[in-house]
């Protein structure tokens, strides 16, 4: 853990290893964040964590080091519903980034239009109690209806123990859905464990639901080479090849106890997507379809 003089935490490795796996040209890191810079984009007073700055320059340097071409930047909870840091990162990306916003349910249509113009293509609903104080499902459904005209999708973040109670809410969402980190299953159970079976049933419940096969560093307590994660997730990638995405999760919010090595995370990709076709779908075709549909 690294804490600066202002008590701000660094949750990422400053010098990640260079991965052995070389992503295919055009690969997309479809789940990452930016923090600040705080001097320009303040953190929310409701934030549950106070990070050090991790701005677009650092993100794009990591992108290049790891061999990726584009980013999908997901609004970090430390910024609340103020999406300026995410919009700034998209604006300085030379067209190589799109974003997912977090919005106040009372947001106006003109504000949604401005977010779209700024490169936002989805809205995120977070149900992790340790990160958010309130998750009003009825108001979220209203937002989901209002973003339909923009062609956006809804990103949902929850943990496996509330999947059953989430099913009616997810069924009511009228847009495509992306589930963050597979709903955080216990990968130690294996591919046939209760958590993964329940998640597969969710994926089977509609044909416009996607998931991010991400965060072995969060989900596999044994650490690298993340064998339980690979054993549980590879069959998912093979069963749903057109509905999976991948991302680094940099700068790894709330992972300050053990700083993930992004190079090692990239090296998990060929372990869960074992053919060039699966890798292309995971890293290029699927994220392009969601975030750059005009470039398919």
C-alpha cells in the first residue's frame, strides 16, 4: 500500500511487467477508470475511498505498454455523478476512448445528450453497499428507458449473493445489459459451482446481456497465475463468445492491500480465450460492437 502526505491511496503498480501475450491489433481495454487529477476534478464528498491521481496520461501510457489500442473508461465511484474526469480522458484520447457514466436519476435529457456528444455510450448502476449508499431500482429503470433513444446500454455491478434479488430488476431493463466482473462469483467453486451456474442462467435469460470476464486479482484469492479464475471462466468464454468483454480494471480501485501487476493480468487472456478467434471476439469485435458501432 502507498499513502501520500494527504492520505490518498495508490492501488496500482507503478511499473507493471510487460506481458508475454501480445494482444491483436486494435484490441480494446474495455474496463478501466481514471482518478482526477484531483486539482482539476474533485472527488465526491460521498466517496468511500480517496485515491491518488491516476489521470489519462498514465492510463494511455499503460495502454501502450500492454499493447492495446483503445479504452472504455468507466466512471469511478470516487467521482460520484460528476463525469468530468471521464469526459476529459475521452476528449484527450484522440478518438481512442469511449466511456460509461454514472448519473443522478434526475438528470435532464440535454445533459444526457451532452454526455453522448462527449463519448459516453452507457450508464452504470452500482449495487455494492461498500461503495454506494443508495441504489434506487425504480429510478434506475426510468433512466434506462430514457437512454434508449441514444443507443446506450446499462452496466450493472453487483455481487453473487444478491443475484436472485436482482433478476426482476435486470429483466425490466429495456436496453442491452453488461454485467461487471460476472457478478463477482466465487471462482473457487469451479465452472460447475453454484455461483457460475446461477450466472449462466442469467446470461441465458435474454440474448442482449454481456459480461466482463475481468478481475482475477479480485476474484481469485490464491493470486497469480489465477488458476481458479481460469478454470471457472474459460468455459464461460467458450460458451458465450459473442457476449464477453475484457479489461484491466486499472487503476484497481480498493485493491491497495495487494497491488495487481497489469502485465500478469494480460497474460490471463490466452488462458481464458485459447484461440485467436476467441481472442479477437473478446478484445475487438465485441467491444467495438458496443462502443464504436459506427466503425464495425
